[in-house]
């Protein structure tokens, strides 16, 4: 059984027995969440996946952060290649009671990732000019804009609460403690497992200047500049596995 940073006691289902494929760190994350009408999400969900709800409510998350030291097993990370900003939008789904995430988009300042990940994983990566910076007082500044259009997210966030982990049955457990993702790859729904420690996070405030990124997906959100829930975290170390059938 794995221990320490690779402990698995908190994960609600087994990780694959075969070797993992990628290592990476997810750092300096801001989680922006809005409650949305479940009907607005149906068009994005494959027929064999089920929308996952918390107390009957559906949520969408927009998450700016930095992917750090992404590298395959047995290989080192590469300067100017393995670390880059990423902004993703995710919704919460499940299959056979196995809860995971489904990405509407992953905006990345990495041309290699934007070419490789859709081919290998079916992930909807799009190239964007993006930055994530940490200020002197631990504020997170983030800005992402797709080349050639006005689809953009810009703002900052800062912690207001104490460092904590998600308690059982809370909205934070529902949003954070997920250890797989689903994709539609070559016409079939696939799953990829992710392993990391439980999230340590803080309640936070976000000041959003521009959010045509979340708005692009027409989710019926009334105020794209004010998220219903905001959290920040310094991040986790992650191992991921290649795709397999659901």
C-alpha cells in the first residue's frame, strides 16, 4: 500500500495496478465555482455519463493554476516545456457511481501539450497566452486569453480562511476529492485515474475583471464576475494513468 504523499487510504476506489504514465505538480490554484442549471450541462455530457449533483445542485468550476514539472515516468522534466499555466473549466460527472470530472476546456500556454494531450487523452486543450503569478502577500494573479479572439479570464484571488481539508459530506469534499477524469476519445468514453494527497485549501475571495472564458459555454450564469464559491490552494503532487475503457 502506498504511503506518505502517495497514500491511497482516502481514495474511494482502487488505482490501476499497472504503472502510472505521468508525474506532475498542480500548484497555485484558484477554484472558482458557480451553481448552474443542470439542463445547461446536458449538451456537454456523453450519453453514458451521469451528471453528479450535490444536494440536487450542479456546479461548474473554472480553475487557473500552474502545471509544474510534467514528465513521463523515468524521464526528467524539461525547462520551458514541463511547466506552464493552465486554466480549465470542469463539470462533475459519474459512471457506475464512480465520481470524476469532465473538462469543457483546458486553456494552456504550451503548444506541445495542446498538440499531444488531445491526441493521447482526448482532452480538449486550446492554446492561450496565460500567466499565473503569486504576489508578495500571497495573492494569486491570473490572466488567460486565446489567440485571435476575446475569450479571456482575468483577475486575482486571496485567502481569507484557515488552511483545512474537506470534511465528509461537505460541498468541498464533493468538489475537490475526485480521483479520475472522463473524456470522449475517438467516439468512446474513457477514464483516466489521478492520484494525489487530499487537498489542503483555504476559503478565499476572487476579484474577477474579465470572464468571457466561462461565459463562452452558455451555462446561464447571471454574474460571471462573482463566483458562488472561491478557494485557493498551494497544490498537490500528482500521478496520472493513461486512458482505459469505462
